[in-house]
C-alpha cells in the first residue's frame, strides 16, 4: 500500500527486515532442489524490484542491522538503524550443562546444511553431546542423526521447551552459510544461554556481539572450541559483561524511543 494515492501526502516509515533480495539470492545458492532454486531466484528478482519501489515511496527507512543501514544509506536520504526487537529478558544461568545445542527451523536449507556440517565436520571428532532441535526436519537429517552416537534430534518443540534447551545447554553452537541479516536466534542464545560458539558469518552483521561469543574461523577451531568449553563453567563475570552490552544496545523500549525521535526529526507528527 506504500504507493496508494490516499497515502500520497502522508509520511511513511518502513521497517526493513534484512536486504530481502540478497537473502533470497543466498537461499537460491544454497538450495539443491531445482524447483526450489527456480523459486528463490524468481523471488530474489521480484524482491529487488520491489526494494526499489519502497525506496521511491518511503520517507524513512528503519534498518535492522548496521550493515543493512550502510547499504541503504547509499540509496536513501533518511535511514536509521534499530536492532531487531525480541521477546527475551536477560536470564542466563551460571554453571555447566552436559550438551551442546544447535537450533533453528530445520526445513530451511541453511539450517539443515549447517546441522549436517556440524555433525560431520565437528562432532564426529569429539565425544561431546550435541542436540539438534527445531521445526520440520526431513528424513535425510533424521537418518544422519541416527548414525551418530553423540547426536540426538528433538523436533517441533514448544517455545517453552526450546527455551529450556537453550538455557540448560553448556553452549549454544550457531553456524550459518549465509552472510546476510541479523540472526534472531543469536540474540535468543545470548539472552538465555551460557557459552555461545559461532562461525564468522553468524556475527558478520552484528560485530558488537562477537566479543560475547567464541568465534571460530573454521572447522578445526570449532572442534577446539567445543573441547575447551565442554567442561568450563559459565561464571558471574561473563554474565555481567554480556548483560551490560545487551542492555545497552538491544533494549527494545530504548531503541523504539530512538526510532521515534528520528522519525519526528524527519517531519512525522509529534503525536
């Protein structure tokens, strides 16, 4: 409705969620199924065209990551970075857990491929226990899990059970093949979980979160990180450091107020 004639004289702010055409382009590159590849390619082209349409009619863009904000600042006069809103309170637990956790929507190609990669390239070289949890795993993933003694699968859990898994894990291990967008599951893991192990792509759009994680540059570093953190307690000082950074930059109310101030400076009604 952004170009509707009835809105022609109204101020319009658009909350951007990643550079969507780039996201679908990366899904196209990851997909193996020819039909899915065709779909993602087509959607990427449509979204790129629609992106230009939004740029032409929006007065203000509210961007979800600093990287996206830099991208849109080259294409639009009025851009503001506001981190992704989330529903989590800072609620980390000290101590240790007896498993590592990888979670995500397992029907998404990136998440499935990441889970398979971690199983084959990392956890097959350690005795650490890995739980893979998420929605709609396919038969290929189920079969791969069944072949590993130290990996188990928990599918289609309720939100409460998923939160409990995140909180009680020794470490949340987050891996991606997509270098775009802020991953909400990273924010969830940092608000609720103990140690957090990530690959470099996972924090490429959130460099401020990298110091709160163990960032691994490759499979050897991932294996090393798993072994080093397997029995290391998550302590109060680590909790405090993480809580300070999250409260400073990822507070929903604070960020919403800053976005409203930016909109008012750009001509939006004070009410």
